[in-house]
C-alpha cells in the first residue's frame, strides 16, 4: 500500500493513499471516521486498520462481486479514444451524465464521466455528486475543460452564433439525461427563449450523432463540442468552457485497469491527440475536485 514496512502511516502518507489533501485527513481524524493514534503527540494511522476501514467503505454490489469494469456517463471523444488506445481493459456504457450518476450509485460501473452544470452554484459536477453520491466511497477527478457551442453548416454560421438564434430553428437534440441538454435548456431560459420556440429533433444519444445530423442537413444546428465539429468542417461558435470530470470508485481507482488508463493519459500520444482534436484543456487531468 505504501511501499514501506511501517506499522503506522503519517498524515502525508494517508493523504497520498486516499488521494486527498492533508486537510481532509485531519477532518477525517477529528470526526473519528478513520482509526488513528495520538500517543506520540502527532497523528498516526495503523495501516492494518486503515486497510480494514477501506474494505468496509467499499461500494458497489455487496454480495462479494466487484463493480463491473465499465465507465458510465457522458460521451467524450477523447476519453473514448484513450480507453481504446490504452488497452486498459475498461468498457464504455455512455448514455448521458444523469444516467451515469444513477448507474454509478447502483454499482453498475467503476466510474462515470460527468459534465452537469448547477445553475444555483454556477459549478460543474460537484453539486450533483455532493447531493447524490455522498454515500459512495468515491472521488471526482478532473478530466478536461471543453469548448462547447453552436455547430452549423458553414453557410448558416452567421445565423447560428448565439443562443437567441435558435428560436424557430431545427436543432439536433440530446437526451434529457445528458449534461448537454441540461445546460442548453438553462442557457435558453437565461436568454429568454422558451424551449418550445426551438424545433428540436428526436433526441440522439451521442456527441457525434448530433453533429452528424447537422452535417447531413437533418438539423440546422446543434449544441456540441468543437472537437466533434472539426472533422466535419462545420462552423463552430463557442459559448461555454465546460468541465468534464470523472467520478471514480476509490477502490477501483487503485486497480490495474484505471491506473493503466491514467498512465496512458500522461503519455505524449495522449497530449498530441488532445491537441489534434481541439477544444480541450487537459492541464489539470487527474486532480481531485471532490471526495466523499
């Protein structure tokens, strides 16, 4: 666990183990949530008991089975490519951020990709996981900041550059469980545009399918990612720099498949791919944004 034969862990060693800040370790000790000793005048944590505590905090199926090695949640082109290219052994079941939260809480996967904007706090993802996932032994890791905006055919670019331009237009819709739909409806309200003023298509269930509807002339515009618009040579009007994070089961974080994915994400090939796709800032990838 620590690479050392010590019976006790220091605050820093436990923070490194749990992937949290040292302040969080002090909070856990003060609340009595983790076993600790103050006999020497400083906090020490018995490693054997910490192991047992982590085992008791394990989430997912409680019949002795492991969480399926599946990443749930929202579709992200860079994540999809990294999972495949890294050969980490994880599968993907991507059907929207809200669907990912529900399935993660049910133990149907080891992680979930999220980009859920909370209008009340003007934050990304932390509000929903704090409210709905606080009972999980999980951490929220930064994946990327992504540029999202209006995508249209080049000849319509001047007429599809602001949210207000969507009134009366046919727009490729995403499913209601998606972070994209949640954010777009918030932006429509902020712009004073009733949702029924937009002619939404039947929902499609991925970023690529929404952009493809525009490329094929089935919709005039969609609210999508710059990285997906580029390969189709479509016009892109940036509106939002959104956060895409990954909620991951703490136990699964240390398992080989997820560690293999993270290791690959530190490679030059990953950085080159993010740059080639466009619309990504991955400088903070892997940073802890929230922990249970």
